C-alpha cells in the first residue's frame, strides 16, 4: 500500500494530534463526569482517525504505463491584430478559434515540451515564457483578445522577429541540449504600409515548426473590439466607406515567413487537422523513470466510514432535541396575561357590603 497525502504528513499530525489527545483525555475520565456515553466518544475518536486516513489518500499500486517526454522548446507566435477575429473560419467563426484549436493539437502532440507564447499587433509581447505548464498556456489562449480597435494604428506581420530571436537565443543558452520549434499563426495581412521585418535571424536556432495561415480570399468581416474578456460586450463591425470592412489572407507574406524560418507553410481550414512535424528524434524518448504507476485509490473507504458515523451523530442529536421538547411541554408555565385574569376566592368583586 502507498500513501499520497493531500498535505505534508507532519502538518496533518499537527492538525489532528490535539483533537485526538482531547478525545482520549475525555475517555479516561469517568462517564458521570463527561455526561455522555463512553461509546459516543469512542465513535468520535474513530471519526477523527477516519478523516486522517482519508487525507492520507491510501492506495494500492497497480499496472504501469510508459510516459513519453519531448525535450523540446516550442515558441508560439500568434497574431492578435484586429484581423485575427475576422469571421471566415468554419463558416463564420473568428479566425482566433482556429488558432486556439491548432495550439491545443500542438500541446497534445508534444507531451513534456516547454512552451512560450508571443503575441503581436502594433508591438510584440512575450505573454508567457518557456514553461511546461500547459494549463497556464491554454488559459492564456482562452482569455486572449485582439488589440482594441480604437487604438489600432496598423501592424507588421514581422514585428515579432526580435522577440522570437531573443526567446530562442535565451533558450539555446539555458538548455543547449534541447531542440527548438517555432509555430507562427496569422493571416499575413500587412497594414502598416512598410516592408515586413525578416525572421531569417531565427532560422539557425529553429529545428522544426510551421507557419499556419488563417482566412480566405473572399475575406471576413471584423468585429469592433473594446479590450474586454467577454466578446459579447464588443460592438458591431469595423466600417470602411459605409460598409463592413473585410480582411483577406495574404499567403505570399506567410510563405515568405516560412521560407525565412526554414519551416513549411500550411493554409488552415476547419475541416482538417494541422500537419505537425515530428519532434527531433534525439529529444523524443520515454521518461527516465520509464513508468508511472496507476494507483487504485482507497480513501473512499474511510470517507464511507466517516459518513456513517456522522449519520449516527446527527440521528442522536435529532433524538435529543425531540426529547427535550417533549419534556418541556407538560411543565410549560402560564404566561403573565393568564395569571392577571385570575382572582382569589376571598377577594371582593365589588359592590356594597
């Protein structure tokens, strides 16, 4: 049998030892002094021990499974300009929904990898440094919103080049043995009027990855964004010359970025899964421990004992309350109003003698 306590065992002992000592002290006294049956305190002692056992989380080790570990650093570069919510994904959904779905597929494909998240609009921002906490990554994507429409001044599809290069450089210095992958997510739309910056400086530190393009040639309308987390709080659509402004994909820019990074380009649609490259074979292996045990939890047995004893305690308390009410009913004193209306036999009721 093994134990997986919810808290440190010493903390559990610190919490439970005083209560157990108190119950044992009461049990050693005479039952007349305690004014409660001895069996009741024995039951309470068992309740404490059952609660302690439940928090220890006992279990029986069972079979084992091998765990795949990917010793790879993966940098995700995500477009968060207004066009990323253009509604031409999966028949009218925002493109950002497709980005989120593809990143979830990447997380599932490379277990054990470290992930970093870079977003860009008018400027690049490192939203999350390299970490194995994929829950934090998914949470960041869930609340990810594009730039505020009223503050948009145009953007470049290559503005994240320096941020990406710095992130890869730091990863290479801190963990030279780990490989590095880069995934770029965007629509390729260049709106600042300049020439996109090059990602070529990051190519030498990029072992694999892909550039994923979102959008259609027909384009999709873009909703106004206010910067809130709730999309329903945003207004209508961005207007241009009295009509809904549309955003179209620019695959030429996206292909250029893929060539600069030395990775393939893929136009993404909702009816297909992303094509993900295999992680470098030198960094993909089974975990050093080789196995993680499957444990059959037994804490529920202690929980059932605790629930049964609590039921007995509650039933006894209910019976005592009912008994007190029955004992009080016959001897209930009359109210002052009842006594005020009575007269003594020798008391005159008025009139002349």
